[in-house]
């Protein structure tokens, strides 16, 4: 038997959390039938080590949320990468409280293959200040599973014209797609 990859272990732990944890975003009445989130197969071509291009000034940006409210983030840097030979760029935001890097995005599969309001990616900082942009860890926000959550909607500057077929995708548990 082959050893599980880091990504497979991550996904198994996330599925266990969704199924077993009282704080799961899934309604308690549906957890007993939950068999796991839907994922794309691992896509090594959608893993990038990128050098962020910080903006001259961190600008406060207000994003709309899934419940009609708003949240403020710091517009921090731009990252560039290529998908199928075509250059893409996205804006990275800073969480106001923690300072963590947050990448909300919408791709060409939103609404058909993935949650219609977009997906998120948390960005680890690597040695030398580069960022790990691993779309295999792209996830749907909790509002995809329950209206009890308020989730930021990716701004227009983070809407891609290409499919990012990596990370979480629509499945039967995403009732609010």
C-alpha cells in the first residue's frame, strides 16, 4: 500500500472535520451521510512559487460578503503565474486582524464546477519572501455549505478567465452553489 501524500492527508483531515466536529459548517442533520468533500485530482501544474509585487501602499479595500454585509482588507501585492501558457495575475490581501495573506478568486469554472461566489487560498510565505500559490489547497468558503456564514466575495480584479481545476469543487454537500 502506498503512503498518503501531504495533500491526501490534508483532505482526509478536512473531511473528518466536516463530518465529526461540532463546529463543522455542515448542518448536523446531514453529517451522518457525509462521505467527503469533492476535490479535483492533484494538479502539480497549478503549484507556483511566486515573488509578490507589493503595492506602494497597503490600501484598505471593502469587499462585499455573501450576506450583503462588507469587510475590510488590506490590498497588499500582486502575484503573477501562468496557466496553460497564459499569464495570469491576482491581488493578495492582508487579513486586518491577523495580517495573514488571503487570496479570494473566481475562475471560469465558478458556478458550474466550483462555488459560484468563488474560492479562497491561504498563502504561506516561503524563504526569501516568496509565496506558495498551491491551488490544490483552494477551498470553498463556509457559506457554500450554510447560509449561517458570511463570506467575502472576490473583487473584480481577482476574476480569472481560465479554469483552475484544482482544490475543492462542487459536490452534493455544497447546497448553496
